[in-house]
C-alpha cells in the first residue's frame, strides 16, 4: 500500500523541527549549567568543578514563564576544615528570572521560593569527628532510610583505647540547632567495657558548625553516609550560597 507523500513529508518535517528544538534547548541548558558551575568553582576556589543541573523541560520555556523550576549544584569530596572530605548539594527551587538570566545563567539576586543544602558525611569524615579511622556507617534495618529530626544508624569502628572494632546502633537526633548521637543497642562490644563503648559513641554537635548556612532541619541515613539538610524560604540567590563551603567576600 502506498503512503501519501504529503503526510509523510509533514511528519518528517515535524520530527526534524522537534529534533532541532530539543538539541537547541539542550545546548542552551548545558551552557547555563557550565556558566553556573564556573561561577561557583571560582568563588569557592574548588579544585574540581561542581556538577550543575537546571530543571525544566524544555528549559527555554522559562523565557516565557519567567521561572526556572530548579537549580541543583553538587560538589563531591570537598575539603572542609574540621570535617575532612564531604559531599554537598545545594538546591534552589522556583527561581524568578529575566529572559537574559535564562540565557546566561547569571542568576545572582534572583528571587527563589526555597533554598536547601545537604551535607553528606561518610565513614571517613564522620569518623574524624569521633576519632575513629575505620568507621563504617550502615542502616541497622532492612528498610528504606527515613529522614526528619530522628533516625538511627549502625556504626562499626575502633574507638581510641580499643584493639578491635565494636558495633553499636545509635539514635541520630536533632534538637534545635544541636545534633545528638546516643547508643541504643550494643551489637558487638567487649564484656566489661560496655560503658566505654557507650561513651565512645555518644556525641553532640552544633549543626551551625556545618557548612549549611543555617542550622540543620533534617538528618537522614543513606548509602553509608549521614546527611544533614538545612532550608531557607523566600531568598535571593547568591553564588556564594551555592558553594558547599563558607565563602567570605572581601
């Protein structure tokens, strides 16, 4: 059966136009992501460029809506004083922008409904706080991790003064600006040294010491790391706030 030429031509032209539009949109979004990445890398003096994702499908729809749905900046293995290497992700949502800002990615000063930053501490960085060089962090239960002001984790490590690793289930709790960790169950501990183990795995931290630009509002366990998150509403975007480390401008 012969297919009419006109419908086939129209379908082909439409497919080409959609392909060109998708390619152009991807190029525009990639250019903006590279620009934001370079800005953050420069202001924070990072050794590795952070990865950046701008939301919106298509991205250039923001030219008409005046809003970028989300901007996400992720920096891995950032050296933070007092913590060691951490992973950090900053998300900005519902960013009100001008057409020029959509094209350039220079969103400095743009209003946003929500800004959140998440800091991940793995066994090395969290072990640094506890003075344990072999700390392992795991989920004590075979379920998906839960977030909020309270969660639990199973920690295994060798505390100072111990020859072998011990294992403890601890509670991770936020009270105001303070983070508190306390043993819940001693899974594997030497007989007669239970009190020493409890003391080694008891810890408190003012979360304002973390590079969160505010106190932590959530703590969650996932992928062998402990994540702290802080949120701020109705803010104006600053490049320094997208950085995973605290930056002081001259």
